[in-house]
């Protein structure tokens, strides 16, 4: 159980750090980033992938790498969607007041920092739930249903 907590916490924390750096670079760039492809990493999809990851991957190193990649993509989607949910008029106003893109990127990340840490704990709970479901009698059925529900959420744009 200790190994489980170490894998989840280290992969989640390292993934959060890497995704914050990537999010800062995305906001810093002058082009508008389309994060629609990251919708694939909503909570239900991450839960389904976590169930399959715990079920099929047996070594700790493979689990760590898999959950690190999953953490980076999940956190990057959540951070970018939170930043871009800020009103576009506010973004234009801040940049028109003479602030450069570096200050705007730092301000945007600072503005959503509580939500960033909230997504870390949500990710932690999702991965631990995936582990407990992967130890149940029918993990493949539950993981498949979770992936189907995640795809429906993506198609209907309910996230």
C-alpha cells in the first residue's frame, strides 16, 4: 500500500509540475492554443485508463511512467481550460494596459492556483479509485464502461 501511495503521489506531483511549466509556455506563446484534443483526459477517461493501467501493468516502473504521462495530460487539460475560461475581454484588457505576455502568463497561473491544487487532489482520488476498482471482480467491464461514458461526455461537450 505504501508503494501505491508513493507511485501515485510522485507521479502526480511531478506531472503537475511539468504541466504547470507547459501551461506557462502555452499561455506565454502569442498564438491561441486549441485545447480541444486534451478533452480526451476528462475524469471518466482518466478513471478508465487508471483501471486498465493498474490491471495490466505489473511493474512499479511501468506504473510510474504510465501515471506520470496520464498526470501530465490530465493536469495540462485542467489548467489550460481554467486559464482560457477567463473572459477574453479580461485577457485583452490586461495585455492592452501594457503588461507583456510573461506577466500575463504568471498572473493567469497565479489566479487559478487553488484550482490547480484542487485538480491534483482530484487526480489522486481518481487514481486510487482506479486501483481499488482494478482489484474488484470485474475491473475490465467497469473500466470499459468508464471509457464509454468518457467518450459520451466528450462528444456531447459536457465537461
